[in-house]
């Protein structure tokens, strides 16, 4: 018997249910103030001592009795005798008994070896820091449930508090499950999945104030999972089981939690994150997280962070929201709350955002994301150019400096990103792999700063210009050469099929892996097909698409394709062979507004820097002979 | 010979000068990815392996050859035989060689013990996660100078990276100086100053990615300081000397840095923070920070954080800015850039901000601050009710829930804050100690949510109402009793002067410590004076003012006053004696808009909670017999 369908509980309802059912009981510990930054006080902290603990001079000068200085003036200088009338005092020094004011060193003049002269009277308590001016004994220095910041530590120490009572970090057990799962550093075989989720989850939990412990990986067997959860319940305040939370043949988390305690909920109406289990055992919260990384991290944030915040008595952190213009249409399904990772950049006066892949298995979409678009369950999505609010993963001030690179992707764009960031830490390049045609269109719509393009025109035998003229007839843009690069066949080591010409692919019915529509490499392939008098039908795998050179090489390396068209560095990355076919021109198309910016200047500086050019050419397959040249000037 | 005047270099100019003169050379280290959150990559990290490393099922179901399923339909079900035609596969499992698609478990039906039936064809590569779908070998996972976040760790591990090259944390020596300075936990004597600055500075440096080391405290002797700096130069990348940075008789930091290297600058045109020294020795940056805590922390942020950010290749974090309305006039001096710590709350649709004390020695102003007002050097300040931008120390979403308590302060207000936060972690109470009159005025101007008032009217022999009617004739407000509390003489233990009546103060010429104008306690004192037929002139120390009961008690405890008027808990905090004089009514005045809010409801709930009332009465000197009663209903 296995349960096949999950519930579709709205996320907020699920959270409310969970928070009502479970609670991490608070416990405290006493730690040194010096080690307490980021920790949360369990109760208000009252000052034990005052700071200063005595009346202290606030200036370098002399301590006096104000009353004995009355009457001093320009016309009537007053002579003060040492010990009786005054004594020297430094900032912070204790005011001697019976003195009640300080006169600044600048305002006194030596009269003879011992006495000094003043021209102005002192007012009582001038330039004196009274007892308790900073902290006064008995006052509350910090409230209960206060996350300690650096200056708080100073006030606590000033108030005579060296140790502080804080909430203990809740102990969280992270139990990775799955018979195919191996520790992340182990050697991988087909079918083995490295457990990187536990590390990410532990890292989030650390940030949120918990004390995570990654437990040994448990195989997909109910008995093993049960044993692991039971053992964790002895020690930990919260148990997280990773994977096995869905409704497949090997998904046992539900059964185990139900046996040991109670499942409150199985299935949230979200994408990603749906196969989440919320339950308890021994009155401790037990959560089954999905195995897909993005699902797991989202679900963790939705259900574990609020539990920890409540334990710590802290408000749930809210990400800043900001309106952005959508570069693409985004479709969503009614009844499902969708979470879409977005890249963001500031183009021509507006924040442009584009969706990253929605795949729940794509960790890189979390790495690359600048923000998160939350599509409510009652929405069918948004149109291109619509303005929507997104949650920001990075501060707006940084996103403002994001350069959006659309179009064809090349490793050089990443290297440019590195070099740019080195010269100005504010500047990042964010790439959307849209292909050359997509890049030109994005520049046309004001959705990108620059685009890599390498579009061969069989009619003119030239690259790029004719396409740009046709696609953006009325738009002022700038075309700058970045590189010439070698395209060729990416084939297994030793080129076992002896591939040379495109005809070889058709004749030998070799499994081919193609690039997506609009990619320059696909257009090149189509041109080669046409020249050879062949058509798509003659190529096995023509319809199978990948979006990058590296993914083409990966398919060949994995043996699921025998050949692909791509660039040398991709073949090298997978230790494959490369059969050079044609050198193509790869240009950067810059929007007019970007072309005149400081960042574009930096970019052109780097491209024309001989050191940078050498770094590129050393990778092989590139010539930087015209790099940085304006295309009209070629 | 000593240098008496400091330069007045604008802060930005000083920073530019400093950054041009010094640099922390970059060095790297290799650490485990699992330990790398928050660290900064020294170079781009390229994936070594692809994730997945094989074609993997994206669903539970069966693996098939898509081509052999073509033609399946409702009318024409297709029977698949095990092994030849299909095999069962779980999510994440490797697709067997020669299979190229997955059919979901929900879309198949058992036909007999072995075979299954399908009603729809599969398309090639459906429900298959291709090699490298998440991370593809050779791609850049994270750029150089990237601060690693939790999901980055997952992508690195997925890409076969277990160790990552990061920038070493710069080693910073913190040298506390001053012959009067003692370690913060040590017993204090008059004149000894606990070194809490080092702990705060170390805590900031930790947050900013450095590795601070607090060195032993060095006395104010050039030779000792020189030795300490010289030793630190051997090991550390950056040296910070705390205190001795001004131009006093015992300020030797300047001389030492000049001897060992070079002083670029002594004196910044800021308040606080002016006595800052920027220099170098052995080509390593050496900074002399002011001894006053607020000055030191500000100067650290201005000059050390940018140096560390540049080292790490990170943009300097910018605090969010937001417009606020000023509750008070703020005066500034031309030529000086002023930094004023502010409290902020959201009252009647606008963010109201009030300045905290400007004293550079008041650490508590940093603890309490919600934001920072930066007054440029060319400004004379701002008028009350003017709208200005301030930098936020806490997110706006939290400030929105700050309750501004103006007026007279009582410890119960702090206890209310604790209890409120316990019930709703969003809610904080921020107190301005304005005195009862100041509190009524603040409610009148829409600058506070609530105000503590205890104003005795000699004419009506009643509390508060007559004052409110007079000061706010047209404003709808609500007056709710908080407590009755005992006011009395705060005197040294044993009441050596036998103080009982106000006449005792006059007759014995005892040093008195008064409250500020507008405080209910001062008005009470004036009333007692008048009743006794005395005047201000008869009281020695009448003009010496403090703003809180605790500060009154502190003055008595320190022996600089022999008597003050105040409440019992203040006397108890300093182990002083208390001579009860009069029980007074202490009410809360609530603005009309606040009175109907959720937060006010919570507040009244707490005030009328018997547990809370018991907690208050247990402190002594309070009666909660009418707590929460509307004054009209008394």
C-alpha cells in the first residue's frame, strides 16, 4: 500500500497549522559577552554598574570648584593655585572630591611655575561626565529576545556584565536519506547522488541561529529511517529528513513519521516544494523535506525559519521588495503558488528581470538568482513588460550595477565578469543564455546592456550586421568585436566515428545533440546542412536541444550523443576531441545608452588589455586580433 | 612639545587619501566548502564534475525508448514487456543505456504480472534530467570575490568541488591603550576605565570578514605603545591603536606612528570621530582610533570597513535610507559633518525620528539607535517637523512596529516592552525621556504613541487631567492609569543626615540633585518647596539636572549629591536608602489613533494581567490597583 496523492494545502495555512501544533521549548545558557554577537538574549539585561562609575573629566584640562572661578574675565583674570584651587586632569580621569567642573587646557595660561590664569568662569559640572552618563546601574541595557550587535557588547561590558544569558541554539538533526545518496566528496558512479543538500541546509540553519548536525546518510528502508529519527529524537529539538518525502515507491518518510508520531500535513500547494511533510514525534517537530535542492531550501525557509524565529522571539526577516519589469512572459498554473528565481539588472532607467530555469533540481538557479518572483495561486502568470514586485536576494544598490548580458554565451563573458569585478567590485555580469537572436531582440526591447552574437549570413557571407539591421532597423546600437573562435565537432576521444564533414553524421546515423533555436551555432549547423543538401530529417537527434556549448559536450561525454557542434574549450572541459570546422566572428552588441557608460568603458578597456587577450587565447580556439574594434572600423 | 590642534579634513577626502596610500596585500587559503559560508572566493570556481553526472529520471515511473512507444493511444493501448521495453525507475535513478524517456508511474497500468500498458506515447527525453542540467563541468559556479551563501555551497559540492580557495581573513591587531584602562571584567576603582571598546571593535571586524586579535592593554607611555605596535607589525596586516589619538598630554599614538612610519592625517572634520589618526608603518595601515566609544566605532566604519571591503573585492555595504520627520530641532555647526543617532517610529502615517544624546561617550546611544542622521558640513541643522533622509540601522518593517514612548520614564515601561515583545516579536517600545510635560507635547504634535505622565496639580489636587486639558485642548487622547508609585528622598545608606522633610535640605545645605524642567518629579519638588515657603535659591544644587531616577540615585551613590527626589526601585538599584514621601498617580496618555490599534490592545491586556501586576508590585513602591482603568472611570 502506498499513498499516491499529496494534499494541496496553501503554504500559509500549512505554516499556521504547523506553528499551532509544534513548539521548540526554550532553554538558556550563559555565555561570555565577548562571544555573544548574533546571539539572542533570553531576558532583559540590567546594568550592574554605572559607566562612568565616577565623575570623569570629559576634556583634558584642570579640575576646579566652579564657585571659586566666578568673576574671572578678560579685565579681571583669576589666578588659581595648585592643589587648593585646581589640579591637572586628563580626559576620563576622576574628578577629585570637592571639585565640580573642568576647564579645557586651551582656556588656561600658565601664570608662574605653579599657578595658572583663567579669563572665564566655569559653570558647575561643565566638561564633566557624570556617574552613569553612559550606562546607569539598574537600567535595562538590552531587552529580552534581542539579537546582540557589536555595540551592545560594549554597553553590557560597560554596565559590568561579563556574561549574558542567551537562548540556547536549538539542536537540529539533518538526516539525508536515499540508497543512491553518497557523501559529497566521494567518488561518483552512475546512479550515485552526492548529498550536498545537508551542507546547504546546515549552513542556512547556522545563519538562522540553530545548531545543525548532519547525521549519517540513511538508505531508503523504513527500518533504517525509523532508527535514525528515533535516535535523533533523543538529542535534537527538531528533526529534518531529506528526501523520501514524496509518494514514490521508495518514499518512506511519511510512514516513519506517522508511526513515530503524527503527520499534520503532506503536500503544499507550491512549486517547487510540494512534497513537504510536516509532523511531530515525541512532541518534537519532524519535517520531511523534498530531495530536489531548490524545493528543499524553499521548504526549509517556509517552515523551519519561522519556527526558529518564534523560538528566538525575533520577527521573521522580510526580504526587501521592489518593482521590476519582466523581460519575458511567465505562465503559471491556477491553484499553485510558484516561486521563480529571477535575474535583475538596471537598463535604461528600469529594473529588468528575467526568470531563471524553474527546475527544482537546478541549484545554480539559486546561486544566480538576484530575486524571487512569487506568483500567487490565483494568478495565471504575467505578461512580458508587465511590472511586478519581486523579493530581492541582493540589495538594490548592487542590482543597479548588474550588467545584463543576453544572447549567445561564451566563457569569455564570464572572464570579463571576473576582470570587471576586480576593477570595480560593484559591477557584476549576469548572463541569460538566449542565443544570438534572443540577444539582439533583448537589446531591441531595452532588456539587456550587451549581447554576444555570432550569426553567419549565408547571403552576405558576413556575420551579425545584416541580422541586426533587419531585427533592429530603427535602433541605435554599437557592435564591437570580442573574438574569433573556432567552431567544430565535439566528439568522443579519438574520434572513433572519424567525423569530419556534416555528411558523416547523416550517413552514419550518429546521435546528434543540437542547440536551441536562435542560437548562432544552430544557425551555423542549419547552414552547413543546407550547403550539403541535407535536411533536419537526415540528422538523428536534430530535435534534442541544449542551451550551452558545455551541455553539448556533457551529452557527448555521457555517451547519449555521439557528436555535437561547439567550441574548443567545451570539448576540453570534458576531455573530448574537437574537429575544427570554421572560425567565426563573435561580437558584442551594446545598447546605445550602455555604450557611453562608465561600465562599458571599463569593459572595452579590459577587452583591449593585452594581458586579458593572452589569457583568452591561452585557452585555445580563440583569436583576439580584432578585440575591441568597432565593427564599422574593421 | 605637543601638537595641540588637529586637522579638519573632510571624511571622504580622508578616506580617499588613506585608500590611495595603503593596501592590504591579498593572500589566499584553501578551506572545506562545508565551512565556507560567508567567506569570499579569491578566484572564479569552475565545476569539475557535472550534476547530474548521468541521465537521471526526473519522476518515478518506467524508463522506455520513446521511439517504441509511438502510436500508443486510448484506442490502441500499447503493451510493454519488462527489460526489453521498459524497466522501473525511481526519481534520480540512472536511465539505462538505450532508454531515452521516462513515463510517470501514474500513466502506466499493470497488464499482467510482468507487462504494463500505456495509452500515450512518450516523447524522447521526457522526464529525464540530462547530464549537467544543474551544474555542467567547466562552467563557472561562482565568480571571484564572491561572498559564499548557503546555496553556493550546494552548487560547489554538486560540481565536484570539496575545497575552495578563499581570501584569507586579514589579521587585525587591536591595541587598547591608556594607563587607566583595565580589562572589562576586572574590579573597578575610581579612575579605572574598563576596555569594552576592544570587544566591540573585534566584533565589528569579525562581521566584516577580518580576524581580529585583542592585544594586552598598553599604558600611556610612548615606549610601551611603540613596542606593542612594532610587535603587532610582525604578525598583523592592520594595526588599530585605541585611544591616545587626540592632542592631550597623554596622547602618544601620533608620535609613535610618526616614528615607526608615517602619519597621513590627524583629525577628521566630523563629530564624533574627530581625533582619528590614519597612517602606516612597514607599509601596513596603522590607525589611531579615538578613545570615546561612539567616536571609535564610527571611525572604524569609515576607515577600516572600506579597506577590508576593497581587500575582499566586495562593494561597501550601503545602509538603506528613508525619509523621516524630525520630532525636534537639530542644530549643527558649519564645517563639521555630524552623525546623530536617532530613534524612529511610525506615528499617524509618518516615520517620526528623534535624536538620542550626541555624547561620544554614550555607548547606549548606539544600542538604542534605529538610524543615523548625517548632517553635512555645510548645514546648520534641521528644523522640527522637517523631513530628512536617515540611514537605517534596522529594517523599515521593524521600525514600523516601534512604539514611541515619550514623557516620563518608569521601569514599568521597560517591563511592558519585554512583555509586548514576548507576545508579538515585531513590537518594540522605544523610549524618549522627555519628562511628563514633554510627553504630553509629543502626543500633541503626533510624535509619540504613548507618554508616561505624573503631573500633580496643586490647584485641583489631582494628577494629569488639568495639564492635558490645558496643553491639548482640541486633541482627542486617552488617559489610562498605569500605576501608583511612591516618591521619596533617595539618600545614602542609613540616611546619615536624617532627611525627612524638604526643610531639612535647606537647613542643612545638603547638595541636592534635581530633575530636568518639565519632569513630573521636578514639578512635585517645586510644589513641595512652595508649600514649605522655600525657593530654588534655598536649595544647594537646584540647578544641577539629571534626566532619570536612576541617574539621580547614581549621583547620590557617587557622593556628589547627598539627596535626590525619586522612586524606590532607583534607590534599590544603588543599594541606597529611601524615605517615602508621597504616593503619586502615574498614567499613560495614548494618542487616539494608537488607542484603537492592535498594539494598544496588547498593551492594555498586559497591564491588566495579574501576573504582570504582581511582577511590578514585587519590585516594591508600586500599586497596580487601578492599572488599565480609563481615567474617566476611576
